[in-house]
């Protein structure tokens, strides 16, 4: 499958999105349904998607999981759960099928070491026990704590969202580059080639400003641990769906065909356990 490993949907009539905290978000301050996304998927040959939470809400997670039922493009959901809840294992067991991972907006926590708190580490351990993945939504400020958490839980698969949000807009390289390289040295973490256009100058970005950051994570993680994600509709603050696909294709243009296949589907399929075709029926069955 060709997979978009990161997109969002929301309905502002059901709940607000607290991260939309200023006029900068006005262009996307409306509802987005699956029917708004599917034409883009068809245009670019995307067979399946990973739908990612955008608010800290079990209600939203349940609504997203309802979209993963049936033959639609949503192949898995990264929802939200309270990692500090001592009963987290029971909560996860009660959620419907389709859940492949959990995410929390760590970047919004006042404590840069939030991921290393004992109750959070216990919750991450519960995710591993449930066979789920944890998506890391962090900035360079939280990357050291992310490294500590990933190293402490080798049994849990982690995915770094948006390449760790490098400061593309300023052109700075450190400490982001070294922190990402250190994280990539741990075998239980993969990385999404996503979200970079909104870390750049949203009005005047150019591919040559973004591609060095994309190629750094590709070199650090290798194609077998990289996955394309559009970050739609957040990406539309800076670029259309076709632009983020073109940017990812430019970043991976020097790779072999099998390596590009990993970035555009194979890695997401393996890490999230989605996109595997059914086994052929045995003769006579």
C-alpha cells in the first residue's frame, strides 16, 4: 500500500481545538471531513492513511476509530489516552478495533522532561503491553527527554512526528540535528517525513530551505524507518497536498525504488501493522 501516515480530521461544532490559539490558525478554523481528503488521496495514488488525534479527548478518539471501520482509506488511528492513568491498560482494552497508536501533545507541556516522569513511563509501558505504537509530538526542547524515554522502553515502538520540528524558519541546525541523530541510533524509533512546510516561512518557503532537514532525517534513520505523512489539513497553512507530496518525492529522489516504497508505505505498514494484504485462500477452502 501507498500510505499517508499522518493526517487529521476535526469537527469544530463538536469540540474546540485548543492548539488553534491565535489568528494564525484562522485559515483552517473550520471542520474537515474524510470526504474533503479523499480527492487528494485518489489524485496521488494513496491507498491507506493513518488518522491522528488533534485533541486530548477520548470522545474524539472514538469518533476517529469509527472512520476506520469498513472499506474507507483510514487504515489505522493514532488516538489519545491519558498516559498517567493507573488504569490505562483497561482503558485501552475497551477501545474499538482500529487503534494502532497513542499520541499526546508533549510540546504543549510546561515541563520539557514530561516524558520521563515515572507515571508517564508507566503509561508508555502499558502501550507496549497493548501492542500499540507511541507517536512523539515534540520540539527540539523535548528531544532529550524523548531519547531517555525511547531508551528506557526498548519493547515499545516510537514514531517521531514531523522530524522533531526543526527550526526551518530560522535556518538553525543545532541542537536539533545532533538530538535527532542520537534518537535515530535507538532501533525502536521511526520518523515521519511530515510537517516541515509549517516549520518554515509559511508565506515564502522554498524546497531548498526544507530539503536539508528532510535529508538529514533520511540519512539518520534510513528509508526503512522513515514514513511519509502529509499533515493535512495543517499543511495547508503553507502548502497544498500536492506540494507536500512533491517535497517528499524530491527528498527521496536519489533513493532506490524499494527504499522509496518504504518511505511511501512500507515503513508505516510495518510499524503500525497496517496495509498487509490478506493471505490467499487455501485450495478447497
